[in-house]
C-alpha cells in the first residue's frame, strides 16, 4: 500500500547540460557522480527540482485518500493543502 509520508515545496526547476547541472546540485543531490552520469547518459539536457520547506507526517495516510491510485515514482504531485 502506498502512503503519503510528507510534503515538500517545489521552489523552482533547474536545467542545463548534465555536467553543469551536477556541479550546481551535487552538494545536496544525494546521488553519486557515477549514478548521476549513468542516469543522464546520452542526454543533452538535465533537469532538477529546487526544493524548499518540508513536513514529515506522524500519520501516513494512503494515497487513495487524495484520489491517487498509486505513485508512479517515489513522489506524486498533489494540488492544494495536504491534511
């Protein structure tokens, strides 16, 4: 069962050549250079989200509560306030 464990504000989107983007984000990206290079292999452009404030929930409701069948990734976008 998929659960909502918290929320995070998306503050912006960064884009650039993969090597350039890695240099801008490597300090907090949470990915090794090797894994990053493998992920973007063959790509001319790379994108990254700028993240802001986050909240971790004590109670983690199911995604169905928000009209989702399941997250296609480890995150999903939900419009409005999550309660």
